[in-house]
C-alpha cells in the first residue's frame, strides 16, 4: 500500500474534524469565541500541524477490527488535543525551553508563557469534553476508553514519564530508567491510541492483546527514533532544534547505548510489532506500514 497517501488522507480527515472543534474565533457560529486570544493560541499549536500519528493509529486500529463510520473521530481528535497540550507545555522555559515546534515559533514565544500554560490546560480539558459528548456509542465503552486515555495521559503515563525525564537530566541512569521514561512519556499515549481504536471498533480480547503488543513496541520505537533524530536529524525537517538532548544531558537510548545499538533496537521493536499482526489478514496492513514509517521517518 502507499503509506504516504494513506497518512495524508487520514491527516486531512483529522485536520477537518479538529477545525470543526476549534474554528477560527473570528468566524461565525462559534459560541465559544471568547476570549479570542486563548482560541488563537490553541489554534496556533493544534491546527495544520504535526503528522497526526496518534489519531491515525486509532483510526487504523478501529478499521482493522471492522469498525465503521466516523465514531472514532471524537476520540482521534481528543488524542491529538492531549498530545498537542503536552507539546505546548514541554516547550515552556520551565521544561524544555524550545523556541520552535512543528516549524513555527512555540506557543509561548508567540502568545506568552501564561497563555501557553492556559492553552495547554484548555486543550487537555477540551479533549475530554470532545470524547464524552453524547453519541450513539455505548456509554460504558466511552467510559472505559476515557478512563484508559486519562491514565495514559497522567501520573501513571505521560506526566509521570515527563517528571522522570526532567529528574534524570544530567545524571547517570540505567536502562530500566530510560525504558520507564520512554514507555510513559511517549509510549503510553501511543498504546492508548491503538487500544482505543480496537475497543471502539468492537475487537475481541485476542485482537486487543495482539494490538496491545503492537502498540507497546511501536510506542517505545517511536521515542527511540525521536532520540536518534535529535542527534542526527535535520532542523529543517524536524521543525525544531536538534542536539538539545545532549546539551541538557537527557536520559536517552543513544546516550546510553549509542546510535547503532539504538537504531538496531528500534528495528527489532518494529519487527516484533509487525510479527504479531500476521494472523489478522489484510485489514492490519496500514498498521504494519505505520510501524515501518515510524522507524524510517526523518521528522
């Protein structure tokens, strides 16, 4: 399959849905356009940005288990809102102090630190409003999915991993610590994205177990590749500065194992993720190709 075309088409669907949830506050028919400064800050970071890997993974998993319709979209958009909120906060001076994100000035560089904090807060909260808006989806399934996404986003997931990342800067750390940081800071929300699609699409327990294995491995591989790109990547492709991990003494796989071993580990994780999908037929082909894309990407 043409994975670039697939990713592009899915991204367009996600972008259109996000535009519907966060339209331009200067337009008409938007009942939440006050204060407009907040909505402009949110749109700056959310609209027309990023690869949309997390929502696309949820959509691919949803379709792989036979899910039909657009019931996945509120959850796909919620996942992207949570991811974007985390990027806004990560870029703040108190954390990573990055001036650029996705090829444009970071939210706080344009709107100020206070607005950056509040834009992130607003996106995180809005994500759960969007996901819990009443639809035809069984409320019990919605509750189960939202509970899992909240866990993956918070103390037991992304936030916990981010704290461990900050506290490990400039220190000698062991491999289990680096693995904890990666699987929580990045992997948890990627895994939740895959499992959201399976649950919403009606996948059985066997399929959920297999795709959980898949999600765990690509989640870790994704962050390892990010670490490698921070060393070897091109700023113009990444849309943000490179070399920051080394400068800050970040706990990463390349810093602990070296580039070659890190690249080999990412490849092994990809192969393990793909292997578990083989019994499931053509419906999982996009998931296989996304795993390959994660390893081979340059941004």
